[in-house]
C-alpha cells in the first residue's frame, strides 16, 4: 500500500469526531507558557507570517484558538472598492472553480458532487444556483482564518449540516468521494445584488468549531438532523454585511465553497485551480 493510500485509510478508520473534540478542548485551554510554546512551534512548522498580525508576539495569545483566529493589522488586506468586483473572502488557495453543471460541482479530477447535498438536501435552497458558478477555497494551517463577505449581502438563511470530519487537504479531496458534501458544515445564504449567494463553511478533522458573527459557535445537538434558521431581510433585525466585513471564522482551518446563480457574475480569467487567494483581491466581475 502506498503512503497516500495509507493516509486515506487511516482517516476512514480513526475516530475523527472524538479526536476533534479533544483537540478543541486543548486549543481552548489557557495554559500559559505551554500555550505560548505550542504557538511558537506552530509558527515555525507552518511558516506563519506574524508580521501581518495585529499582535505579532505569540505571548499575547492566551489560548491556541485565540492565536489561530488572530486579527490582522489594519490595512493588511485592502478591499477592492469597485462595486462591480466580487472579492476573495479568505486567504487560501483555489481548489476548484467553474460552472455548476447539472447540479454538480467539481471536487477534484474524476470526482463531482451534488450541490443539493452540499447545501443540506433542500431542493428549494438549491434551485437559485443551478447553472451558476462555484469556487472552493482551501485554507492551509498558515493562513488567516477569518472569513469575510465577497460582496454586500443580507443574511436570509443559515443551515447546519452534520457529517464526517475528514481532512480537506488536496490529497483527501482527490481520494474521498463527496468530501465537502459529507463533512460537517454551515451554510449561509445571503441576498445580494447578484441574487442569492451561498457561503459554505466546511468542517474538517480537528476543526474545533465554526463560528458566524450573528450566531457565535454553531453547535446544534449531536445527531443526524439538519437544522436551519430563517432571517428577516428587511427591517431593524436584518443582518446586513458590507463587502469585506467579517462573517465567520474557523477554529483550526478548513474550506469555503461559494456559489451564485446563472448569468450573474463571471469569474476572472486569471483565477485558476491552485491560485493563491488573498482577502480583498478581485475574484469575479458582476455582469452588466
């Protein structure tokens, strides 16, 4: 058995939820010098650029989670102001992108998966995106792990979908079928000038939690049920976010999948699989 096949087999075999819960508790612990030492080791191992952080000193962070979701310095990620430009919502690298064909998204070469499954199984939630565009962006351990709005939007729905916690690195994406539609995830659907926009925050092995700015940590009761929440899109209780504003964060990294409807916006020609992304830079252009 090759090393890659062994790594995939181990993911199927190991108790991913249990390991993730244990790691999550450790990551939330405030252990003083031990926490600082762990952060320093992580910075060295993954070559994290702390010069961009608002607080570059590892000793500033009381827990590993606090370090992992660290804010950046003001101005570190300028947001393109052009109103017809959709920006990258995260630092990371494009895994796949393109057209949503027959309700299917590309996961990796030879692997497609269902948009309806990704969004939680509701056909009505899926219909607005059929024939549209999608992009999958992978966040590596070294990346900034807050997620921002790619365009102005007003939240209309949030869906929590329980599932597995496979790793979401490129090797796993190439070898585990339906990876993003089988992992635990939080779906946020926004009303925007290009119609509904879906932002899917996909969990992974040792991802301690997924947070949104309106709901905090999203942790419905354990089980197999899908949970959904509807939000008013008008009035004083509407949750409206501007392009570039934070909408959520990962505690111990993962993947974001974006989707929007047909003939609404075109992905720029220079955006390709493996392209490095930086929050605030141009990603797509809204159709005239």
